[in-house]
C-alpha cells in the first residue's frame, strides 16, 4: 500500500553529527518511534497524520551512530492500536529494545502476553486532542488495571494546561506513571510560576510518577535550534528540565523522539540533541541515573 505524507511533513535529519557529549556505557534512548514502513506495516485508517517511513533498521543505525546501547520504542499514534511495527522492531533488536504499546479494551490476555514476550513493558495514553480521539477514562482505567498484572506501566502524554482536569484520573492510575516531555510546559512562563509548580507538585506528592525530560525541540519558543553545530540549543527549556532532574533524579528518563513526528518549524540534528543532555543533567552521577540506571530499572529489570 502506498501512503502520501501529510503536506509540509518534515522528514528526519539524515546524517546526524556525532555528539560531543560522550554517553555513559549502557545509555538508553528511552523515547523513540518506528513508522512503518507503510508498505509493510500500513498506517491506521483513523490516523491524524501520515508520516514519512522510519524503519527499525534506520532507528538502530541512529542508536549506534549516537552511542546508545538500547532503545525504548513508543507506539506512534499514526499506527493506532496496531502494534505490529513496534513488535517487529522489538523482535529484531536482539534484546536491545523495549516497547510501549497502545491497546484497546478489547485486547486479549494472550495478545498482552505475546507483546510482553516481545519486550513491551507499558501502554501509552494520549490526551493531546489534536493527535487522537477521546477514549473514555473508565476504559483507560480498566486497561491500566489489566496491564498491572504484567508489571507494565502507563505512559501519559498531555499538555500542561490540561493537568488540572486530568489530575484525579492520573492519580488514580494503579501503576508507575511516566509523563512524556514534562507534561509539555509553556516555557514562556516562569519556571517558578504556578503552571510548572503544579507539575512539580504532581511528582512530589506521587512517588509513582516519573517524567521524560525530552523533546526540547517541541517545547522551545526562542531556541536556538539544534542545527548547524549549535552546542547550547533550546536554552529556554533548560531551567525546566534541569529542575526536574535535580529534584527527582531517580524518576527521570531521556530520549531523542526520533523521527520527530509533527514538527512544523525545523528538524533537529539528533547528535546535537544528545549534546543538550549535559545542560540539564550537569554531573556524571545525574547523567548516569538519567541515561542508564533509571531506564534499565524500569524496562530491563
């Protein structure tokens, strides 16, 4: 089947630079995706966008180029609840990848077991309205209760303005809860302002809540961008990510977000994204927790 990319879609950056920052041994890219290829793994009919293809072989080549040891592959919304591309990537990773799937209430226990055997360790609930249609919260709670039996966790993707209305649902989840991209804070607001303080309170009061301090290229408003050798990209995001890493060093993860779906403004050089890490985790101890200890504990223990 042939798919036509969404108009204006930015393809991922070919030939990324080698990072100046040397990743610690055993580092994990804890948030990335595979797209298709559509001819082999068709995109979902209900998708909100049609991406470029981004195969498992291309992801694993990037892993090696950047110096990561392993990947956590998150089911892309363009594939809906059809996890075949994700599972195929896991099965071809030689144990060097784990996955976060999207499932529906109708999923059978045998399917969950097969995904677990392939390396799936979580499910993702997406609350970003422009990306997915609404799923009733009672259905999501039912799914969370079922996947707990496999020791899986829930990944949640939402925007900061929606945290107040989602608070009661999030705090009722019975598993570890991993927040994508710090809950997408508005970085034009003060880092010590009420919006980000609410997210910090969320983590502070709920020890089961983790956060990915990833995707500065999505959050940044003033840059500079991770292109053309820029060694200090996305400076407006640094105070937010650094605050989370400093206060919750044992509950943070980092990932490239390759191949960067739905970016409208620019496509970052993934090598320069890796060079963002020491700005938010300034010591070797924090870097090791962020990149090695935490993801291995959550996904491989």
